[in-house]
């Protein structure tokens, strides 16, 4: 009798959960697909809906999101599809999906961070790819990379509502922004408004940064970059990699990383522009007034960085050959 | 094996099914094997330490009960206590004591000859040693009869729901239940246990883990944060640690309840306390009552002079702080709490319950909460210097009201989770238990559980942190 009651309770609970799951996920899917704002998928949708789709695409983390101003470039068709905090695996998954949906750009400007390639774990598995879990059923590479995280990822992603995990409130907020036509039309770029504390924050954050735990290069982490290179080659996308500047940069700390990256780029004929070693640029932005913290320039600094990058791209197009 | 993992879900379902499928006489074996497996999922070899302590305390208690000579009873009690405290001292405090010795020897410019030990703290050590010590002391005091069945006693120490982070159970309660072992499958127990587990999981993965994202970003960058940012981060840490720990306790209590075992309540909405004394009657009740019964009273309690009473209170809380971790930060945390309690006792402070004025109550609650938050700064900060930096930077006037939000979506999730927590705790749990809710409002409880699981799927942090109290 007790067992029967328990089974009834659990069965009813499970069936109701499945039903509510289905209904809610349909509702959230509608919101997701019609959202054109923010990091909870809106930016990706905005890009996908652009017609014609941009020739030049910037991808990377916050060090391209807040630093590459599309309006500063000569290209008429340019979009900044960077997402703050996201690593190479996320960029790989996103690129794979974009290409699959036939929205590939002609030129991809990919921001990479030497710090990412530091070998500080035995075996690295990216967790950032989870932020693309909405596309788990839509893209096989995204599915594969998410499944690599752990043995229960398949189970989690079998629950339709799980796609919206961690982003429900932001999705609602961004959907409202979309509906009220309040989207910032900066072509994906997000401004860091300068504040009077920037200089102080920059110096303090630089002085209190954690020391490097290792200076070795991680081949494990480089696999995502290699896959990005392969996708670009197979789809006739010109890939130009770049590293945004740091407030202060000691090349000797990253020499091994830098050398390994240059080896990869040379081998695959990829243009790599490391802004940290471009003294023409770094001299212009060496004052802390251009910085938000030691890794991000503010809007003043972004203007200088973007204009400088544009000049560099013009030079690269003029010299052609895709050489460094 | 964390409670907020699929491994635990499958493990719990399997163990519970086997528990009720098999005859009662085999249940202790099933639970003991399951508890061994659960413990060994962390660092397998450390189970040998657990077995050693189980054997020591089992035989010590038997001898204490059988012995007629008081001196021999005391001897075996001391052996049991030394064994437990010795293991605790080696694994938990050895390197800390060595560090301090190093500092002292540096003054005399003598090199420290004692080597450091490269060991990881066995999980749950602080909890099960305290549980075991309370057993032998209770046997010595005649409060409980010594257990004669090694397997049942081992299960009392290793019962997997409460093995690694409490509640610290007493032999007078849990051991007697494990001995009886005649629990029948009961619908009310299953639903109440399930509800407790859901609530605990909500607190852990929705509130604690999302709050941790923000708190870590502020506390790990103490130098650049100041003003109201540090205050907000500290308030949020208060919720993080509460939800992390009470969430674990609720899952543990719920898991035991599904099988028909009743474990002690460990938290009763402590942040609504109107005094520090009241807070310590509501926070980590199993530890605070342990400290009262086995340390404070043993030191003389309040049966001696007033000065000695305050000293005993202070010493008890100081040691309570040290129990949490081998670091001066925890000692300071304990000392602050001891000081608060002593001052309240000195002033004979007792919130007059006849004061129904909501504003007055709110003021007392707010003051108590902030006094506790001050102690949390030392609890959370990695080092003493970091704690001082966090506190000092609160008073940086320039940009005081300019909070660093980091990620608005994370902050929105945090506010959402804490709002649900406060509303449910204040308006529902303050005067009712889950038992009461199941008995009187079963449909509402069903709907609430359904809402919780949806919220967990949508808002739960899926790659969340380990439970904070695992490190103790």
C-alpha cells in the first residue's frame, strides 16, 4: 500500500515534470529565437539575421568585445561577435555553427590570449562550451565538446529546459530590450565607459595579479585553435589571429608560449598580430588613463587600439601573402 | 561523490531500494557497505584511518562499560580521546603548528628541524571524530549503553548521509535507530525526505553556487575592491555559507528520512536571530550543542565565577573556530564570536519577545546579522592580510556607493535565489516543518517541490563548487 502510494507520487511527479518541461522549453525557445540582444544568444541571432551577412567577423573574449570598434575599420561589413569570458573552445563551437548555417565570413579576426595556453592542468577540458548548449542538438561539434566535459552531460542535455540554465533572467531582459527596439547598434562592440577610478584600478590590478604558475605551452589547449585553423582552411575563410594589448607586458614571461604560437601560425600560414610587441601602439596607450584594468582598455584606449589595428590590416591586405 | 551530482542520485536510489528490498537483519550490512563505498569515492586509503578509530572507540567503550575501577574507565576514555584528537592533530593541525613554530624559531634564528607533512585532510575527519568522542564520553557518563555489535557501531560512525559534513549525531539518537533497524517503507517519510532533499539542493546549487561566483570575484581581488562592494560581497558570503552548509544538512537529513531515520535539525533560519546567543542556538546546532555538552560544561560552564564563565565561553568558541580550520583566521572568527557571547552575557542581554514591534525586531536582526558578517570576513578571506584589506577597503570613501556588479545576469540570478529563500524561510519555515507541511498542505508541498525542481534545472549552477564544510 505504501509502495503503491510512493510509486503513484513519483510517477505523477515525473510525468508532470516532463509536461511542464516541454511547455516551458517551447516558450523559452520562442523567446530565445526572437531575442537579438546580449550574450544569452541574442548577439548570435542578430548576426545570423544580418543580411547580407558581414564579410569580416571578430571573435574572441572580452579583450576583443570591449576593444575592437567596428566603426574604426575600413570594412563596411564588419561585426564583433565576441563574448566576454569565453575561451577558444567556445569560439570553435560558434564558428562551426556559423559555417554550418552558411553564414561564414570572408575574414575572421580571432582574439587569442597567450595566458590561455599555459600548461597548468594535466588534461584540459573546456567548460565554456556549455554556454552554447542551446545548440547541443543543432551542431555535432558543439555536442561532442559538451559531452567531453563529463559522462552526465548527455543526461543533462536530454532535459529540454536545461538549454536555458543560467540564462533565463537575462533572456527575459534581453527579449524585452529587443521588443522595445532598445538594442545598441554598435555592431556587436560593447563600450567600457571610462571612469575616474580606471587609472587606479589598472595599477592596483596589475600589481596584484597572480604570478604565472607555469611557463610551459599546453598542446592540449592548442587543439581548439588548430581545429579553428582547419575549419577556416576548409571553408576558404582568411584567418587573422591577434592578441589585444596588456597594460604592461613582459615578453620573457610568455616567450615559450609566444614561440609555440608562432610555430603553429607559421606552419599553417596564418597571420598573427601580437599588439603587445607593437611598440607603435603600446607607446600610445601606456598611460593608465586608457585602461579599465590591466587586461582591458576603456573606450579611449579602444579607439586607439581599433584605429591602429585597422592600419595594420590595411598593410596586411596590401602586402598580402598572409605572412606575419 | 558530491550530493549535487548524478553519481549521488543513482547511488542514493540504489541504496534506498536495496535497503527496503532486503530483510531488516541485512540492512546494516547494506548501509555499511554503501557508506564505505561513499567514503572511498573521495580518497580510498583513508578508510583505514576511519576503521582504526572505529575499532579503538568500539573496544574502548566496551571496556569502559565493563570495567568496575574508575581509574581504568578514565584511562580508556583518555585513550579514546587521545586517539581521535591525535589523528585530528596530525592531519589537520600538524603543519599549522609547525608553521607557527617556524615563526617563533625565526626570532631566535634557529632553523626549524621538524619537517612538513605533505598530506591531504581526510574528508569528514572533524565530524566523525567528534561524533565518536561524544559516544565514548556518553558511555563513560552512563548516558548510553556501549554498543556490542561492531557492524552497527561502525555504521553509526560511517552512516553515509551525515558522514562527511554532519549533522554530528549522538549515540542516544542515531545509534538507537540503527540498532532497531525495523523501519518500514513509509509514504510520509519518503515525501518529507524528498522535500527536504529538494530544498537542500535548491539552497546549494541555486543560491550557494551562484553567490560563490560573485563572492569569489570580489574576495580573490581584495586589493581592487572597496566600499559597498565589499559589504555586498560579505553579505552574500553569509548567504553562500548558510545555503551551502544548511543545504548539505537538509540533503543529508532528507536522505536519512527517506529510509525512516530521524536526524537532528542543524539550522533553524539563523539569520533571523535577534542576538548572537540566539544565533548560536540556530546555527550548526549539532556542533554548538556538542561544544556546549562536551567542552563548555566540562570546563565548568556557568556554574563557577562570572569571570570564569566568560573565559569558558570564549575558550569554547575559540576552539570551535580552530575546529573549522588550521588557520589564525578561524581562530579570530571563533574569538570574535566568543567575545560577542561573553559581552551579551555580561550585559545580560536578552531580546524581550514581548516586543512585537516589527521595526525594533528588524533593527535587532540587522545588527546581529552584520556582527556575524564581520566574523565571516575572516572565515572567507584566504589570509589574515586579505581579511584586513577587505575590512579596511570598506572605509574607502571615494567611490563608496559605486558597487562592482561584474555580471548583471549572475547578480540577477543571485537576487532571485535569495528572494525565494527568504520568503519561504520567513513566511513558511519559521513556524512550520516539512512534516507539518506534508501533513496539512500536501498539495501545496507537491507544487512547491515541482517549482523547486524547475528552478534547479533553470537556475542551478551545474558545475558548482564542493561543499564548503567538506574542507573541515
